[in-house]
């Protein structure tokens, strides 16, 4: 932290990055050489720039979170396909729904799959949050170039994924959950007509939910690939000091006098 703070104090307030100044004061670990590397350099605009060690940490966090997010989506969909197919082959009966005259295999598989989807949504929420935080850190703190092809693809995929997951978590899932609960409650007490109405309302959203999850899986897959593409790019991970046109370090006195021998 002391290296960052001394670097920030060496520049006028107008030339300091507000984000870096805030982080340097609040998070001591960011000042360690293990996190940001050493030495710190400055971009052409005079902003302090964290060197690649910090970039690698956030790129790794981004890749791990996106991978977990993708895995949750794939396993949730795979579990639904296996569970409903297996339940139809077994054709079970359930004591808790003994007065229900509808399809027992569907109500049983749906009751179990609902728990699977809820767990998947918790994982989605956490992974999406980490992906968003790491991307913001890469852009605002670590000055990730946003005009490169890998960055453009990553940001487009992130925007699409965030739109789809927000619609899924905050619009579609609450409505389907409400209809599913009404369906199970009516089936439990033998109100078959009310159960059929609730099931019809649930089934009306099912095609949309399937398309959203398929689209979300595709966008998260692209997000993961573009993040890896950006992270391993040699030009983007080159040391900042090599990409600056001007060396801000003071030249030795012998070189200023022109006498090096």
C-alpha cells in the first residue's frame, strides 16, 4: 500500500485516478507487490496504472465465475431432462397427492426439479455478481483496453447475459414459482380444476423460460471464451512500461551531461 500511496501523492490531484485513490486508501492488500507487481508505471495521461499481476488475478476470477455460471446452467438443464424422462418411465404415485387425478410423473418431477432450479439460481446470482465486479475492476482500475476485439465481444456477451439473467431471476422465475406453488397446493387438497388452471398458467411461461435458459447458456459460453481470449492475449498482457511512449523516471546525471564514459 505504501508504494501506491507514495505514487499517488507524487502527482497532482487532477492527475490521480479516483478509483485507484479510493482503493489505495481502503484496501491495504492492493499495495503489496504480490498483487500489483513492481514497479508501478504511469500511462501517457499521467494516471497510475496497475501492472499485470493485478490483471491476472481479476482475469482468473472472471474465468472461474463464468465457468461456474456456465456449469450451473448446463447441469440444471441436464438434470431436468433426465429427471422428467426417468419419472415418466417409472410412472409413480405419491401419497401426498393421493386425491390428484392429473399426471403424477410430471408433478413429482416438477416438485423435485423446482429445488434444483432454485439452487441453480443462487449459483447464477453469485457467479453473475463476481463476473460483473471483475469486469468493472478490469476496466476502471486496470485500464483494460475496451476497443480490442476480445473486449468488445466480452462486453456484448456480458450485456446480453446480464439482461437475460435479470429477466429470468426477477421477472420470469417469481411468476412461475407462484403458479407452481398454487398448482401443488391445489393438487394436495384434491382441487383438480384449480390445479389445472395453475398448471396451464405455469405451462404458458415454460417455452419462454426454455428459450431464456438456452440463450443464457450461449451468452455465458461466449462470455467465458472471450474472457479467456482477452486474458491470454500477449499484446494486452504486455507490461505497461513497454507500452508507454514516455519514461517518467528521471535520467541519471551522467546521461544528462552527455558523458557516459
